């Protein structure tokens, strides 16, 4: 039996969005990348030499340190945990951490069962009485006034936000080490390690159509049925000891292949890559793209993830994981913490409604519907693919035609007398049946929801 210890940031999306400015969030991504890089962890382990080593089979995931323990003593395990947690706390002052202790014949075997023990390392609370609040996070008291941004505006920042603002963490410098790992890896996989990425939401939004370039789509994607998949693979490996597939690395590779394919599907020769990868690791993705690229990006992300795993289907379990997505449409100035919170809620809805059995997408347009969840049913990925051409045709209608259809469909939803007949008469008279028909015959997508989707549809 072997012992393993995973120590990582919990509620990582909330920590990333602690500051309202993108510079602070990109700084946080660089902080995580640096804190969990191999050489940094090896420095921390040098303080407890001989008690633990890096777990090679776990793969590299931002915000997570995976170790194989070389000691079974409680005191030794505690020393390792405290050394790594102290290292992470030094680099990520306001992040909440959790240590999880596993045991099994292999790491995969250990992860198929319940953890032996867990320990939380919550973020320190603000001092009381509070001093001058940090002008970025408004959570901790400021400890120093520094110049921020290109104009060097004096800003009072706390210890965590000072590190986010550090020029070495901003991503604007040329040092590969301090550029967030997700950005470095994406450039590398696209074959252009100097490819420019937007460094502000406004810059990203401007890559949309000239007449409609102030909105973004932020997507939070996560794998379905991962635990079930791991258990099935482990069962197969027990029956066939020669099978040595590394599941953690396989899922990480499937996620990266999907992201690269999604970026390529919307790149279309733009000067900058039309994406900001906030977080990528394991089967977890948090990215923003220009709003009109959102639907194509989401569909390709889900499709490519599935296609990559299908290539290993003969070696894997009978039930392959899939990827569900929460997609939020928002203005470039919408508080990102609001966007991420809603995206996480929508992702949970998509996974829950389909019980993790298949890929699904839940979405909301904050600009037109507000930030409170609307309760709109999620859409299975298979239905999105099936209706793709119908959605393109619907998007090709004039804005005034779509507006009139939406008005008629709202009346149908409200159950107004004669509403269905009025809608059908209008559709027939205007010759719109081929565009509208797929969404009024009890399919997975309602006409009103489809009209909401194609408001932000790219016809290119």
C-alpha cells in the first residue's frame, strides 16, 4: 500500500475573482502557477527531506500539489503537510487550502475510495478593528500604497493583492516563469509561444464584430462522472495488470486538446488569440471569449473532449466522461465575481439535470436577463449539435423578425388564448417554418431560448 497527500487551493474560482480588475486576476493565476511549479515544491520538500516526493502520476494542475509519502508516521505526515501548506500560504496569502490524505496500491486505486483524512487550512481572517480597506479586494486591510497600472495610480493594497500587482506576476513581462501556466501552455500547444493574448477584457471584447464588440462569454466547464470512470478503469486494470493507462494525465490531455481545438475553431486569423484562459487543469476549465464566439467555442470544447477520449475507448471503461458547461453572456464591465458565481451555478445545474450521464450546457445572458438564475433548462450537447444548422438559419433572420417571433413565443409561454395559432399563422405567412419549426415541436430547445442564443451567434 502507498500513501499520498494532495494539498490544494479550494474554491479557487472565488479566490481568483477576489479582485475586480483583470490585472489582479492574471496576477493571481501567475501566483498559483509559480507556487505549484515543480522546482518550488522541491524547495519546500527539502525542508522535510526523505519524507515525501512529487507524485509523478497525478499530472500538473494549477493550485494542486500531489505528493507520494515516504513515511507512514503521523508526525512525518504532519511535517510534510505543514511544510507544503506554509509554502503555499507564503505565495497565496488569502487562498483557502485543503490537505487530503489517500491510501491505496496505486494513486488511481487510492482515489477510487474515500480519503483517509482531510484537513482544512482556511484563509486568515481580516484583522479587527479593520484599518484602511484594500482598494482591490475590499476584504483585507491595506498594508501598502503602490503604483498600479500603466499610469502608476497610487492604490492601497493588502498583502494578497500586492503579490497580484507585482510586475513579475502581471503577465506583461517576458519571463515565461511568471506568465500564468494556462497561458504558457496554450501558446505552446498552438505552436506559437509568443502569440499575443488579450490582457484586458475590453481588448478581448474588441475582437468581436465592429458593430457589437462590448460583450463576452465566460465558460466554466467540468467533467461528468469522473469518479465512476476512475473506478471502472481501476477495475479493468485489476483484471488486466498489464494495463497502465495514467487516468489523471489522460483527462488533463483531453481537456487541453479540447481547449486548443476550441480556440482554433474561433481564431480565424485574428491578431490576438481570442481567449483569456483563467484556469485550466485536470478536467476543469474557466475561460472568456468574445461573445459571438461563445457558442462555437462551447460546442467544440465539448465535442473535442469526447473525441479525444473515444480514441482510447478500447483501453478504457464502458462509461466515458463527458464535459458540461456553464456559459454566461455579460458586458465587459460586469463584475467578474458575479459572472464566475453564475457560471458555477449554471454548470452545477447542467450536471445535476442530466445526472452527469451526458454533456450538457446551461446558459444565461446577464445583459438581458440579469444575474439571478432564470431556471432555464440546460441543453444536452447532442441536441446542440443536432440543431446547429437550424440555429444558424434562425440567426440569419433579421433582428426585427427575431424580435417579432420572440414576442409571439412569449405569449405562447404565458398560455394566452390563440397565441399558438397567431404564432403559427405568422410563421406560415412569412415562410419561416424551416427556421422556426425545429424549435416548436417539443425538442430540447424552446423557440424563445433559441432566439436568445442566436442574439449572440456568429455566422462566420
